[in-house]
C-alpha cells in the first residue's frame, strides 16, 4: 500500500525540491543568464556554454529546455507590450497615454531593456525588436490613424521616438536624458506622438 505524501507542497518525501519546482528554477536561471549575456555580448557572440556557465549548470541542460540558441533567445526576450486600447480613449489623449505606458514599461521590464541592447547591435536582436513593434504597435496605430495607408509609416515614427528615448535614457544613460523628470519627458513627447498618430499627413 502506498503511503500518502505528507511533506511540504513542492517537495519530495525526503524534503528536497520536487522535480517541477527544480525545473522552473532552472529555467528561470537560464533565462536570467541569457538576457544578461545577450545584452552584454550580442546575439552572435553569446554562446550556450557561456550562458550555462553564468547560470551554474551544464550546457546540455540549456539545450534540453530550449533546443538551440535561437530557441533560447526567443524565450529570453519574449515581450508583451500590453499596449492600451487607443480606440477607447478620447482622441486628444492617445499621445499622452502611449508615452506614459512606454515609460512605465521601460522602467519595470528588464526584458525589454535587454532586447533593446541586443537589437541595437543588429542581427537577430534587431529582427526580434522589429517583430515586437510590427506585430504589436501596428494594430494600435491602426485604431487612430486617419489614413490606413499611412499606418506603417506613422507606427515607425512612433517607434523611432520611443526607442530613441529608451536608448538614451535607459541603455546609454546620457545624463540630461536620465535627469529629465518623467512628467517633463511626457510633456515633450506626448504632442509629438499625438501628431504622428492622429494629425493629417504632411
């Protein structure tokens, strides 16, 4: 007759972490190490062996969970921008809402900052960044753009502003950009994004 397990949830009968819990901890360690290594070395120079060393595990474990460096990169920099529904807002507030949202995102999401560092070097990182903004920003811009044919251009202009600010403020950390108060930054950027999204074309 099998005895019921009476240990602490998430542990085995011997008190050691259960396999599922160990697996989650290992994945978290791999992803954290991968983000730092990709950000520091770029996609091309970062190696599975170096990432495994940073995580304190055998390289075979990285391959077991993610299959390849490409698979690991995709998992490490998976980003949901969680963009607001601009179509539900008063038209005059969309620029302010988007700037505010992105500043909060950059300040709270280290994955996005890591992706920006990797993307700035080109290659797979740039392609990943392009995909994130193409797939998530275009539909939002389409909600408020007055000319459907101009949606790609307007979304690209919005991305240029937002990525430029993020690069100078959170990655390169140029002193005046870092020192600028959040409310001042919103005041500068919101009218520009508002124009890109809703004003008649030039």
